[in-house]
C-alpha cells in the first residue's frame, strides 16, 4: 500500500482518503479487538489508532512477550479483517495513563537511562536509553511492518523540552525508517505550537478543550478557541501536510479523586463530540482520531497511579463494549463523510457575525459546492439569520453542516439545514437520507422548500435528465438504529457487523434499503435472554485469611535481602504489592516511614498502622512521612517481627512527572537509629500460588463460584458490583487474573467489568479485602462480619447476532 | 512542575512591554498558548523585588482584577489571543538596562506555571 499526502489529505494507492480514526488500547481490552473493531467499522470509522505498550510486552530486561493477550499480530490482523487502516503509535513513551507511560519497569532502574532524554523540561541525551529504544523497535516494528493497512507511524508522544534539540526525535525517525517503516511518520504536538514539524513528514497535534471535569464547557465556551483557529496553526507549522488532529477529544479520563465517569459523560453529552468533530471539519481537517473510540480496563498493573481500574473514558464504545449515545453522533458524521468526499476543501470568505454563533464556510473542490458550518453556543434555541436570506434555528450547543449549491443527480440543494445522514448512489440514481428536523428546511433550486418535519421513511423523488434522486427521512431515534454499509442501509438494529449481521437486544423488525430492491423487511426473533436488569446477589462464598506473611514466625528465609534502598524499583520488584519483613529489637521508641501509596505496618502479627498515603495536590504527588510511637505493648519480645505491606497504585505516567518516582517503602528509620535488615517479596500469596491459610484477619479472601452460559452469536458483558460493599479496599481476581482495584474513599468505581477474555463457563472470583478495623478481636468475629458482605454479579447488556 | 517548555511560556510575555511606573512596574501579556484559566497569582518578581498577589493588578478587557482575588474558586478566563496588563505597585523594581522578570501563576490543569524572561528598559 502506497501512502502519500499533500496539503489536503492522505492519498492511499493514489486515492484521497478521509481518515476517521478512533483510539483503541488492545492492552486494556484483551481478546476483544475483533468485537470492538467491528463496532467501530459499523460506526463509520475507517481507521484505528493503536498505542503499542512497551511495558506490557517486556516484563524483564531482554524478555519480550507477544503471545496470548499480548499477541499484537492478531490485533493488527483483526483490524485488517474489519477493514480498518491502522495508525501505529509504538512510543517508546505513550502516556495513555498507563503505568510509567509505557516504559518498562526494568528500564527505569538503570542509572544511565534518562527516560525520554529529559529531566523536567531540560534536554539530557542518554545513549543507553536510545540503545534500549532500538531494542524495542527491533521487536515491535517488524510486526507492524508486516501489515500493509498501517498508514501512519508516530514517534514519541506529546514531547517537548526547553531547548527543543532535535537529535532525539531525528534519531527516532531514522530508527523507524531504518527498520522498514515506509508510511508517513508524525508526532502529536500537545502544545499546538508547530513542535517537531520539520522533523516529521506530517505535522499533527492534540486537542482536548475539556480537561477539567469541574469546568462547564458550555458556559466557558471559549475552550474551543484553539480548535476554532486550528487551520491557521496547521498552515503555519507545515504548509504541505494535511491538517491532522492526532488526538481529538471524544471523552476524558477520570482519576482516583475524580468525579466519576457518569459525571463526565453527562457533562460532555453528545454535543461535545459533535462540536469537536464538525469544527475540525470546518477547519479543513481531513485526518482525525477520536481519543478514545473504545474504553478499556486497567486490569493487572496497567494503570498509572492517577487512574483507577475503569478506563471507560466516556468513549463512544464504553468499557463493556456497549455503544453509547456519543457513538451515534460520531456515526452520523462518519456516514456523512462516507457520502460526500470531503478531502479537498478550501476556506471561503463568509461575512457573518452573531453573538455566540460560530460560522465557517468551505468550498468543496471535489463536489463543487460549499458547506456552511454553524454552531450555537447560546444556552437557548437561537435563530440565525444568514446573509443569503435563510434563517436557521439551532438548538443550544448544536452544530450543523449545511450544504450550499449542492448538485445532486435529480435536483440541486440551494441550502439545507436538514442534515444529511447518508447517501447511497450508483451511476444514475441516488438516495439521500436526512435526519428529520421540524425546525429545518431544504431549499431546492427550482423545486421550492421542503420541510424537515417528517416521519420515518417519508420520501420524495426528483428526476432530471433521466437521473433520480430520492430523499428519505429518518427521525433521530431511527437514525441511531440505522447502519450504513457500502451499498445499503439497515434499520432498527442495535448495531451491525461489517458482514451485515444485525445485533438485537429484543425481537423486532429489521428493514433494509438498497438502490436495487428499495425497502425490504425481515422479522427477527431473539431468544429470550431472561430478565438480566437486576444483578444476582451472591450468597454462598468461602472466606479465608490469606496473608500468612504477617503471621509471627512466618518463614521468609528465601526472600530477597535488600540494602539501604528499600523502594520497589531499587529492589527490582515491580508488582503492585511488595512485602517487607525484618527483625526489630525492643529498643526503638518510634519508627518513621514513607511509603507509596497504601501501606500497613504489623509487629508480631498485629497491625499497628494502616494508611492510604495517596495524595495529589495541584497536580503533584504529595509525599507523606508518618511516625509510629512504639512501646512495650507493641514490641513485646526481645526480637520482634516487623512486616510492612505496601500497595503502589502505579508509577507516574511521565507526562508531567517522573516515571521513576519511587514506590514501595521509600524511607524507613527508627528512633534511636538502628540498622534494620529488610527482606522482600512481591505479590499477594494467592498470586504467587503459595497461599496457606493464616492466623491473622487483616487480608481476607472471599471466593465466589459462578457460571456463565457461553452461547454462539450472543454478545454479552458481565460485571461485578461492589455497591453497598462494607469494606474499604479490595483487589479482585477473576480466574486468577487481577481485574480490579477497589478503594472506597472516593466511590468513583463500584462496578467492575468481568473481562470476557478471562471468563469461562465455570468461574472463580476472588476478592481480597484489605481491612483495617482494629475492633476485630477474633478471627471468628471477622469471618462472621464478612458473611454479611454484599457481592452482586450482573449482565450489562446482551445482544443476539442475527447472521 | 508540569512540562510546558519554557520557550512556549515565554511567548506569553510581550517583549519590550516592561515599564517603570510610579512606585512600581507594568508589563503586558498576550495568551498565544491556548484558552485557559488563571487560578492564582503566586508572585511577580522583577530583579530582586518580589510583588505579592496583593501588590498585583491585572487589567484585561477594561476590567481590573486584584491578584489576591484570583483563586481556584474564583479563576479568571484568559482566552487565546487575549491581552492584559499586569501592574505591580508598592516598590520600585525596574532598572535601566536589563531586567529579570519572573511571573508565577496557577492554572487548574497545569498547576504552577512560571514565566521567566529578560527585558530591557
């Protein structure tokens, strides 16, 4: 596949192509790439953007794993099978709110490696870092290179330094070329300042007008200022490359101390993605990438410290793989772009101004017409009186693309504010599908005015010189359930697959339209899924105490002895959980420690402190040091056994902080000062596979068995609900795979996706509760208390695929 | 410190705008970075003289804001392309020749943003 470009668009095998891309994290969506890609394709996306996460593939120095859920060749093949192009983004740094920004943990502890060749904002070249990047590229690029649907390749990510030395970026570019990357190479500039434009082939930038969930973007509508002027930025940065928004906001991530995804989804609504995408088109953008198109799950240790398990991102396809309402809005725009070649347009003067109304006219060199973009940022329905005498009534925060002098086969649209949904066409005939709107009209040249106040499937036919144009109207509700395949439309389906199979939640009548047969209908019977609206409350489960490491006289003789540096990187331990054991005499009056992020201190098998030290202020991690007074009731033996368990929530993602900021036990001192010799081991014992039931109740494992009916041609997504869960912290394992972290403090996540890839017909769910309650006097009491825990398993959605 | 390269932040300062005024100084800013908010004026430093938020006024679009009234709860919008004048009073600071200027503000998304430039009077 030959990929070139000019100032308008990408040109693939000699043909201009409008790139409608969406971001997808295969590492956060294990085993579900095919399903998500087919949904993206159904929604009109023609490209998937893929970060390749170095850390996910390289757990140890010299080890690279591309098997099982790490098989990226399979992911790329599934993209190809779904008919999607690929934008490949292998970093080395990717951000994406992943642990250490995607840099392998082993790399972070190498003293002569300077991650990203910078310290703060100061450029600092590290030859050793470059050597390891070459190793990563040697593994990942041969896989990427094997797929001719890869059309763009990104180096680094949102990179800048104070002095902007070009060596690093130039070297990355050369590394990619030397390894056989032939498609255009780009970088995404987070500062929209033309950065690295001269180093890469195509200049690209990121745009996220809404990054503060406390912000009301509707009220502070100037957040679109940059987007509203982005064409100027592109032309100033690189005259002969097409305007490319490498990350265009279609959602936003939530944080541990955030407001929850429901709040963000409600705040963004469908209006935000509509405004973002249409404004980008109005600025001549012909390559966009919705970040994200598909939400994911930060299972295992994927998350950076900032984010919790769900990386739902309020994406058009959510974490569970369910299509959301912003998907339908993206779909409308994608279908419109499939209907009219929009790859070659120029801005056209349009002398118009009205308060809080954005307007932009573009001349379409391919269709020889104009397109008028209108956006209403007023909080009420607004009449826009245009210079051409037409009046447009726009809902608050709505945006429309209005054709002007659009010549069709059987008629000509002089102006329309009834929006076009899709077009089917052949040589002498076409059908244009409009979204009915009672406040809008189609002005036809020589044919009068057609009101947009229509019912589903109302249609009109126009004929001119033996050519036919048929207008078909769909209400918004039907448009959401209408699907545009290459030569036909399918109506009343919840979604469709590229092969035309329809997915239905309930029995119903599917309608079809193509130019040859016109309308056809088929009744589809969906097998009874039963009432799955309410989750099942699990009443039978086993309870075990699962932290033998805390017990007095626990044998840790085979643990790793460490030196003065106790943090996890220095110890070469990268797991979320790290255990520290030591002997301590009865002399200290106090111990003082700092640990990230959650930790507990046990002496002689009894808990003396349990603390959540995770704190962010003004976007910076706030370190915390804590002193624990000791006395003879605690140090009640000559030689006492000290156990510390630290749970780190991930390394910094490296966009603004340091990826190698220490985790685990960061500092430890006694008063008076005496040397303490620590032994360490990572993981919880159930993960290590050496669990024996312990005497202490501090970490308690609940084991739930449940069955799942696996049926062919049925899509389902299941979840675990910890709503009304009485405990403060838990780690969740599904069939031995860590799938979630629960921390009650913030209430941001109480529902956990039971990732399909890890589900079996018979399943074991283990929930390790890390409970603090000092009032627990006996094992029996705690176990009895846990008997009252409420655990629910439910089904988010089910669809039958009608082939 | 959030990674916004210094050379980008410096573009916000309008070169040549530093002026000596009675018992103080003034300078001009233009937002060429992108739309956003200022959620606090930490300080303005000219040479060795530090102006606290109470000594700083920001005049933008004909409206005068006191530095100490700008906070996380009461941020001010600074639109792309918008210009404003910072006025510092209470102490003389500007010298003939080269002056060192540091302006530190807070941004809800980027945290602490520090602008450090030199200008000649």
